[in-house]
C-alpha cells in the first residue's frame, strides 16, 4: 500500500467513513510507516480540536442564498451527460453477466417471478362478470411528469393528466388523496412552469396540511418562475402568525428574491408580525440599505405602524 493512498484516505478513516477492509489495510500500513503515523496523529488532533469548538448555525440568509445557487446549478446541469453515463454503466454491467452464468440465471429467475407476480396482480383485479380489468394507480416514483392540470369551473373537480410510459389521466376533488399527491408532485418536479403554477394555485386554496405548506415553501424558495412564487405566497400568507417556518420562508423571500413583486408581497404579508424581532430587523435593514427605492419606502411604511402596537 502506497503512502499517497493512505494520506488521501486518512480523513475518511478518522471520521469512520472507510470500509472495514480498507480500515484494516490503513492501520497495518500506519503501524509500519512513521511518516503516515504522524499524519494520522495530526488528523486525529485536528478532529479533537474542531469537536471542542461550538457549532455555528448558518443564518437564514446564508441558507436561502445557498439553496438558490444550488437550485440554479441543478437546473443548468446537462441531462444528456447523465444518460450517457447511465447507458455506459448498464452496458458494462451486463457485459460482465455474460461471463457469470450463475448471475445470469438469478436474473432470469427474478424476471420470470416478477412476470408471474404482475400477471397474478392483474388477474386478481379483474371482474369476470364485466370483463373489465382494474389497473392500480401508479406510484409517484413511476410518474415521469405532469402534462396538464385543470379544474372544472364552479366545482371542486380536478382533472390531472400525467405521464408514465403513456399519458394517463385521473379525476377527483381537491380533497382526494390521489389528486393531492399528484399536485404535490407537479409543484416540485414538473419542468412546465404553467403546470407548476396551476398546481401551486390549487394547493394554495387548501394549505392547512403541513405537507402542503412545505411544498408551497419549497416553491417560494426555489421555483424559477416569479408567478409561481407569488401563488405560493398567497397560500402561505394566512399562516405567517402561527407557523414560524412560514414566517422564515417569507423573510428569506423578502431579503433574497430577485423579483420586486414577490418582495413587495412578502412585506405586506409580514405586516401583521412586524413587531417580531427578526421581521423588524429585516425591515430596518431594507428601509436603510435596499437598492430599490420602492422597497425602502414600503419597509419604512410598515415600520411606521409599529408605534401603534408598542
């Protein structure tokens, strides 16, 4: 074992991230090599020193800006590279099965069993008297995208078309758990901003569930379409008093969102809690330092109302 490998993996060893066999090899090498032993002792001392220091909590502003940069980086990643890598990996993996008859046999048996299980599932859901076969609704993991969302005018009926292998459709009320699952999926995962907006708009009508508010906060923080973020604000606004996480999400939008309309709406929604320390500090900062004259004016206007509740 070379010293270079040991030095490259010492930190993994110190933080218990090495596999057992690699740990054993490293320990054996260190017992024979004084230079690597000194390197290991230095790394362990560093870990001990760092562990004694208090853990600094990142500020909400830092978290928000980091999340936004991370989301933008994800959106700019080329998808084709992943698929090429995936195809290459599958090809090389299957090429190894040709030299492994036992593994090939296991794969064949597993595939055969899965086929029998699928057939049994379909037959068990059939209705002999009508000849109709009931197909179970696909799990969220099998959905590739939401194609369209529409609400029947004057009713609570929602129609959602989604893609698995083929485009499918399901209908139900906004209270239907399946409809809710698809709306949550669309708000987080769909590449079509119009579909995301329709989904968030419907979710904002009924944000009592904690999971729904989490999706709205996610849309407010990360969605690239300002219209979607405004819809998310509409749904979150009524909970700014009772839910601290909602309040923090609105503060992040107020301080970091790139759209003036979203920031202005956040100011108005935070007005009922303007006496809160974090809200007051944010407004004072904006009133004196923000680049936008309108945001400075709106912040001062809200702060002026503090005298009424002090």
